[in-house]
């Protein structure tokens, strides 16, 4: 069984398929962007590269994505 702290770490790095894990996966991909401004095309490409449906993002998910980007960049 996976310990809770290990699961939390995996989720933080986007290694899980939970909502938070998927948002974090895209955030970590976008954090490597050379641009300070992320346009729709770059967002969609990052999602698809990470195996995440860009159309599944809600406004709440986008807010969490922004917070995570602020945290890791």
C-alpha cells in the first residue's frame, strides 16, 4: 500500500490521474514555457502532450492551474 505522503507527492508532480494530479501535470509542463504569457494554443498543446483533455478544464481547474504555476515558477 502507498503511504499517504507518497501519494501526495505523486499528485503534486502530476503522476496521478486525480483532478489535482492532472492540473499539476499540465502546470509542470507549462512551467517550462519560455513565454510569460500562455495562449490558448500553448495551453491546449500542453494538455494534449500530458494526455489531458483541454476541454475538460473548468474555471476552477484553471484557477488551480494558475496557482500551481505561480507556486512552481
